[in-house]
């Protein structure tokens, strides 16, 4: 850098060192200039046209075998047409599908090849079954395969119509009050069990509370099943149903010996229980408990009492 002094008519060369701040600014400007140059080169490269390869395929038309319009082909054709009509009568949605398929105006009925394809296309068969129809080149077999798929679709349409009618009738009856839902039917069944029984007041209160709770529970919940099983057990007990006591030891001995062989210790304990009850005049206050492995006769001998 030069400094001029007009008064003295002289120039002096002065050299000044670059500061750190100036050095950093200079490096920053150089880096920005380099990055702009690189981005420009990348943009130029991206604009280069990319040539895609064209995929080529080879197509071969499948030619069906020659056939004659014999009685078998005519019968299969008529049966396919009849089944298609039956399906359309059951489900009007197929009418629209058939209309779109016949939009080209071809006489499908007169051509068994087109008719077999049309019948298979109207069904909701699996892709493998539909492909099997297309792969079959023997026309009578092709018609038979299409007819088989149509028959399955016809049976499915009948079942669908039957289910729809049953659901509709059930909804109408429920709205008119002619049919009750499952929870009401379960509650009525439990109440019918208690109709001829003398239920204690405390037990009846519990049963009424459980029935009310059952009406508010969802039928698919686990609590619903628990409450239903509890009510089933409560209403199955013989409330108020009693029988006359028979405390004769001789009769008890005969009954025990006739139905069970051996088991002398259990028979002796039962006879002792009956004898004590005979002296007291009642069987209340004592409970007999039989224990042992399954199948030894605990339940059967207990039912004799």
C-alpha cells in the first residue's frame, strides 16, 4: 500500500500485515466461491438426459381345440345360461356386472368359449380356479368347469339370501316385541326355574340383583359369563324341595350292600351317622365328607343317602 504526501511531493510504500479477522473472511469468501462452482457442475450433470431401456415381451395366443355342437355341448350351454339367470334373480348386483361384460354387443350365448369365460367371470372363485378355466382348451371340459363354479356361486347366493331374510325377520320381530334378545331369554329361563320353588328372601334378593346386573352387561364380556354361571347354579338348587327322612338302619344296610361291594369303613361311618341322627331326631349339624382318588365310588354312594 502506498501513502502520498502532497506537501512533501513524495510517496512511501507501506506494508501492513493481514489480521486474523481479515484472514478468516478471505477464507470464507474462497470457500463460498468453490461451493457455488461445485453446485453448478452438479446441476449441469443432473440435466443430462437419462435413457431408459424399453421392455419387450412376446405374446402367444392360446388356441382352443376344435369342437362340435353336439348334444353334450348344447346341454352344458343351456345349463350355464339357466344357472346365470338363477343367480341374477337371487342377487340383482350380478345384473349390472353382466351388463358391463356384454357391452361390446357380442353374441356370447352362441359361442361356448365366450360363455364359459363369462360364467367363470361372474363368480367370486379363487384366482387359481379362474386361471384353470382359461388354461383349459377342451371346450366341453371348460364349460363343465365354469358350470361347477356357477353352481357354487348359486348355492352361496341362496345362503346369503336366507341369512338376510332371517336377520330381517329377527329385527322386525324384535321391533314389534314378538321376539326377545338373548339376555331376556336367559333371564326368563332362570325365573321359570324358580317358579315352583320356595326361595328364601335373602337368596331371592341376591338372584334379583344378579339378574339386573346381567341385563346391563355385554353378552361377549367375561363378567357376563361369570354372572350367568352363578345364576345357573343358584336357580338349579332345590330351594324348598324336601323329602321325608328315612332313618331305619336295616333299610340303609340293605341299600348299601346291594349297590356297593366292600367299602366297609365308609358303610360303617354312614350307619353311625344315621344312628346318631335317629337318636337326635334330625340330620342337621353334621356333614359327611368322602375323599379318595377318582372312580372309587364317592359320588355314587353319596347319592344313596
